């Protein structure tokens, strides 16, 4: 039971330190970390929310890019995000469907940036 509490506390400690529910760039000049940012785009149809796009940006310092198991860290994190969100309906905005994944230009020369885009599927 103690390990479960520790894991929950550890995950909560990452929020607003390494995981952000908005696009906020912390001071990365003096850190070697990985970050996950979420941003939300909405559109309306007849004054009702109709389409929602959720964008995840994964930013990892280049020295952390390879995991101990030999995976690319951004790809590994991206796969976990897809497992959690793709096809889900429990967020109150329709079914989330992965629409794209891409690698973006390196940030600040030291950080690798990947992006995942999810759109909602709603019937009108």
C-alpha cells in the first residue's frame, strides 16, 4: 500500500513541474528534464461546442533521449499518451482519435520536441 501512495504522490509532484495542462515553458536553460504540455483548441457549431482538439507536446533534453531499454524517450512517452487517450470517451467531449504525430524542430538546440494531436469524433 505504501508504494501505491508513493507513486500517487510522485505523479502529483510532477504536475506543474514536468506536466502542464497548458503550454508553459519553464526555465530550461539550466535543467536536464522531460516535459509534457497539453493545449486545447475548441470550435463551435450553432453556439454549441462541436469539435475539440487536444495537442500534447513532449519536450526532452537530448541527453535523456535514450532510455535504459534503448527506446527514444519522446516515442516512449508518446506511446503511453496514445494508450491513455486514443479511443477514449470518458472526458465528456466525444471520442478522442489520434490524428497525427510529428517531430518538431529542436528547441534551444538541446531539447527534442514531439507533438501528438487528438481530435474528437462527434456526430451532429
